[in-house]
C-alpha cells in the first residue's frame, strides 16, 4: 500500500488514511451478482498483483476504485462502460454525471446496485483484500500497480485487452509515450527539486515512487529519490541540509512562495526561497498514474524553467 496517494485524494493526515486503508465495511448485502454468464463468454486473466481474475470477455458495467483508474479506462476507449465513479473523480468531465460510490470504506451495496461486472482498483490506493471480498460476492476485481512511468502505457494496453478496445487503447498508449519521451537520468547539474504534498506536515516521495522520473524528464533532479519507500515524512533539518534549488508544492496553481515562507519560517536561507523558486501544482497531474502525467511533466518543466529564469 502507498497511503501517500490516498492522502492527496482525501486531504487527510496519513495516520487516518492508514486506518482507512485497512477498513472493511461493517455489513454488506451478500446477494451474489446476477446469474453467471455462459462459460464461453468468460476469460481468466492475471492482474498486476498476480491474482487470477475470472471476468467477462467484454465487461459492460465497470466500477473504478481510484480516479487514476477512471482516467485510464476512459482513455482506453471504455468511457461508456463506466457505471459509477469515486467521489474524487473529476476527469474526463463526462464522468461527473456518474453515480459516486464511496471507496473508503467501499460501499459494496452500491457496487451491487449498479450491477457491476468488473471492478478495477490499484494497490497504490485500494486494499487488495477488498477485491477478494468482491470476488466472493461474484464481482471480479482487477488490480493495477504502478512503479514506473512505463506502467502507464502498459496499463492502457491492459485496459484495451480487458475491454476489447485495443485500437483506442493502443493509440492512447502511443500518444502518452510520444509525449513523455524516452527515460532519461537527471543531469548532474540539473536543479535540485523538492516535491512536497503539503507545507505543514512535510510529506514527500521516496525512491520507490515514479515521480522522480517525472522530475527528471522535466529537467530537474528530485532530492528525495535517495530515501527509502514510496511516501516519506521529512524533517525541517533534512530540508535545510539538502538546500533545494526549486520547491514544488502539490497545493494548486495559486500556491505562492509567501505561503511556504509563512508555513516554514525556518527555511528563509533555503536557496529555493531566497530565489523565490517556489511554485504550486495541481496534485492530480502528479499523483494519478494515468494519461495526465504527461501534463504533469509539462507543468513541472514550466516551474523549473521559471525558477531558472
């Protein structure tokens, strides 16, 4: 699990999210999904967690358990297959018309009510045991995992295979690959970038996160890439020692250097604050592993370029 992503969606402290990640609904309707389809209309596939999932060859009623999944399914040509969304889904705009279903904890009764024939989650956000619980109710659950930027086009192609929309999914995967380019290591003289989720409790990204690849492709060098894990909590002392050249806070595009100075007055000598090389970004462009990560790279590049100017 990587509760750092859940925190961005929920805007709650990590300690609460860790509790939520382990939650199970207290009670649930145990009615099985509608009668089983014919055997020849089913397929058995392996998801990213190594789970064998038996699901329809052409699922028509899909429930996503994370905003990134919603965006991937839509980009892969499955927008018309979505029958619900999470309360945090906001792209593409058409999904706002769908019924929101609670995912923390998952409202199983709502999933049953929309007659889902496939639920798709990601272990960055969703507890895999939830998928096992759904399977016992007759609802297949497929899980995605994202460790690198290359997992995004791979996931798009996987969605195309699951949904039977291979042409649209392949086109979306190629567009993404063309936009982000080849993997590149950060240049030795690249600006040293600190990417923060918030400015109060200092949550950042450890070496296991793909966000460092985003920073490198944007022309920077992420200073938290050296830390273990996927989500990390930083100290004031660590930030002062590291002396980042650029600080990016995932708090929206209206975030300003004065906001960070007020939140962290001890950072007055940090090069990024002295040079006012601080900017805010839409967190959805960074923490949702989907097609909009390409927009996130562009936004990071603009921030780094502005800081260099």
